[in-house]
């Protein structure tokens, strides 16, 4: 019985570590989501402005 209790405790500790890691990652994502969204928006705009004129000029 003692061994099983020890194993359960070990598993609990492991799970706690994982949940803490997940929580930390979620917090980081929430903090970074604003700046990341802005970055992707800017990239998309630069991307489109770069590609569209080429596409228009190419066939003409």
C-alpha cells in the first residue's frame, strides 16, 4: 500500500508541474496575443501591397 501511495504522490507532483507549465504558457500567450496580432496584421498588409501590384502589372 505504501508504495502505491508514493507512486500516486509522484504522479500528482508530475501533473502539478504540467498544469503549472500550461498555466504559464497560457498567461504568456494572453500577454503576447495583442502584439502578435498586430504583427500578423502588418505582415499581411505588407504582403498584399507587395503582391497585388506585381499581379496587376504582370498580365498587362
